[in-house]
C-alpha cells in the first residue's frame, strides 16, 4: 500500500515540476500543498475545487461587467484584484500575470484591451484547470491510500 502511495506522490511531484517549468505554477503551490501535513490530509483536495469555483465566479462577473454599457471600470478593478489574490494564493502564476494585463487595460479604460485580456485569462484558466483536475485526482487517490 505504501509503495503505491509513494508512486502516486512521485507522479504528483513530476506533474507539479512540469507545471512549474512551464510557468503555470510557482513555488506557492508547493507551500499550499505542504499545508496538508499540518492542517488536514484533505486540505489540497478541498482547496482546488474552492479555488476553481471562486475563479469561475469572478470570470463570470468580469464578463457581465464588461457587457454592460457604460463599462464600470471600478467594478472591473475590484474583480481583477480579487482574481489576482485568488490565483496568487494557490501559486497560479501565469493566471496572476494575466490579471496584471487585465488590470493595465482597466487602468487605461480600454474596453477592447479588457475584452482581449479577459479572453487570454479564460484561456489560461482552461489550461490551469485541466492540470488542477489531474492534480486533484492524484491527491484524492493519495489520500484514499492514507486512510
């Protein structure tokens, strides 16, 4: 049983290392992952779905705000700040960078730039989410072997 868990942990580390090399995740993700040792073995398995739900809600709110005329740049800025905090806290560095691009367009009150940045952010989120789904599945398998 321990050998299987070790193999799953190795596989998880290889995926995280690959995502780090690609610039999708940064070291903050490793820190979040290590918190499961002191908090709960389910910590990461609970955090990833919560992160995903928060990002989906913020992306939906950003989209709705951009669709309204006149565009409320103050609300866009608030959503952008929330999204950057959310992505930075889990170590999703490429998404955090996409937030910076959106924030620049918001600061310039450039609706086309905001639309373009939001599309880029959605693309980054789709890439990130597919990787997080794999990590989540592995994490659940690891936790089930600890029980």
